């Protein structure tokens, strides 16, 4: 009679020991993100992340802001290149820069990493990037989950997502009700594609152009892979600094859907945001993608950020001060447009003119 071996979690493809090792490797990076409200509370590995809510006593009427997001198909670029320690910056930016739009201070974040097979060093590298991003956003990484899904994902496949929480004083809440006719639209430069539109970009460079990630692209001054993996800029602390020096009326995080569509989300009925393309020159990557895929400008603009990652709307008389504050923090910014009355056929926001050469 032949001897049979009973089924086990390991034989099904789940390696619990590898997961434990990944947790140990990531602990040093998570510790670097600890705000005072988190230090000494539980630590990584518990069932829930903890945050000392007594810190909210400094608010008269605290409003909690929450957001969740991922980084889309950009993870495939990281997988192909075997570079895992930058994708976390993208995740934090997608979550925390949504939270700061209402004027909220980022407080804490949790992550979810789904893999086909746990490679401890790889998971730790992803968390390292998330932790570094949390430091840049001023929030704590209080916990997360690493899930191994053999059979659903290949051994090298992975995805990341996260959720964050922030707080804002009720009477400091930013949004459409603060915006007035004549306000200035301040654009903040993006660091490249950020983390949106990669399904289009991948289709263009891989399927239509047939390029490889190690291809040197003269317009970029580096390889295609290096350009596509450039981390998303995190604006959270810059936006908060701006609220302390300027009467900011609203922010808009420019992500999927492009500049006009995201800006329109914060424009109230009766008003219209006009953005002049002639006030900036988009980075080379947008022109390269457009030409390589014969993508029409309108399609590019409703998919990609076109070089603007965040918008601030401020009173006209505060525009110069806002640009100076951001410049002092190393953020390239400029007056890109204004708020006007909405015409009969106008939408919430529109781009006019041609891009500067």
C-alpha cells in the first residue's frame, strides 16, 4: 500500500514562515513612521493598529477624513524591473494627498499587500517604500495585511492598496463653498506620470511601440523603465504649509481623469475654472506617449496629469505668496488660471490655449 501525505497549508501554496519573516524585516521601517500618538501602542503584528485619539483634543470640532486607493497597473512595471522600494511612495501619495485636499492633516495609514507567493525581502521592500512615503506625508503606518493568494496570482505577481485617516478643524474645512469669482488657480508640478493612466501608457509603449523597459529614451535621459517607475510626488505637508501661510480656498489632487475633470470636482455651481496651457510645458513623457501611440490631446488630458499633480485655489491677492511658499519648500508652482462665472455651456473646468514650448 502506498503511503499518502495529508494536505497542508504549505502544500496549497501558503508559506506562513515566510510571512512571519516578512513581518520581522519590515518592522524597522514601520517604526520610522511613528508619530507621538502611536509610539508605545501595541506595535506591528497585532490585530489592529492603534492611535491615541486624545491628540484630537487640540481641535475644537475635529472632522475625520478617510480615503483608500491603490496604484493600479504601475505595479506591473515594478514587477518587471524587480524594483519594489518605490511603489509604496505612490500608494501613500494616492491616499494621503486625497485626504489633504479638504485641509486635513494626515494621521495614520494601513496597507494591504496581496501576493502570489510571499518573498519576505520583496514584501519588506514594498513596506519600506510605504514607510518612507508616510514620513514624507507626516503620518504613521500603524499596520496592514500581507495576503498570499496562490492559484489566483502568479508567484511574482502582487498588488498594493491602502487606507488612511486624517483630521481637520470643522471651520477650516476646505472645499467648493469657499471658492469665489476671481480666485487664482495655482498649479504644482508633477514628478511625471505619477500613478494614473498606466493601462494606456503600457498599451502604447509595449503593445503599439514594442519598446522594452531597458530601452534608453533620449527625451527622458534615462531608460523607459526608470521614467515609468518615477515615484509620485507627495504634496501633503506642502499643502498643509500653504494653509498656514495663505488663505487657501480649495485643493484638487490631479489623478485619474486628468486635470480638468479633477479640478471640476471642487468648483461650485455657477463658477468655472479656466486653466491656461500656455503657463507650463508638460514633461517629455507626455509628448512621447502621445506620439508613440498617436493619442489625441484630449485623450491624453482626460487620462494623464499632463505635468500638474496638485492644484490650490487661493484669493487673487494671495497668489504670489502661495507660489513663493511652495517654491521655498522646493515645489515648482505657478499661477495657471482663474475662477470665473460659468457660462451657459461651460462645465466646471476647462483648459485653454496651447502648451508652452
